[in-house]
């Protein structure tokens, strides 16, 4: 998607029990990842220029240290906040559902 904005519902963010179980630092990383996934192709996948960022690259993009990334990603993954493709690419289930729904609506002329 090429939209410069996205729908963000604070109530969804604050009411997601899996996400709420994570520390503030992990939730902060997740919102940074969401912003990156909004700009990615395919939409909702953690890709930068078509490639999955390394921990060091993700740390630079998120404004943290590379040493923190594996622990924070592990915390988010253990809580079931995101999924991975067969190739191991992190993606947001909600964002991919939104993209699929939008594509269907465009196809149907809505």
C-alpha cells in the first residue's frame, strides 16, 4: 500500500492481551516495526527494500541497540504478537488481513 497514513485504533492497541503482556520496550519495538511494515511490499511484512532487516539494521531503524533486539523480538514472538512466513519473515496478521480486504474491495469496485 502506498498510503502515507494508516488506521490506528488505540483501543485495539490497548486491549490486545498478548501485546499488553509484553514490556513497554517490546511494545515500543512493535510500533516501530508496524511503521516499517506499513511501508513494505508486501504490506504488513517486515521488509526493507524487499529484504528482512538484520538485528543490527532493525536496531538502527528502531533507535535501540543491536543487543536488545533478539530479546525484544523473542518476547513479542513468545506472546504471539506476530507471525512468520515460511521464509522466516515477520508479519502482522492484522495488517495482512487489512491489505487483503482492501484488495478485494478494489477488485469489486468498492
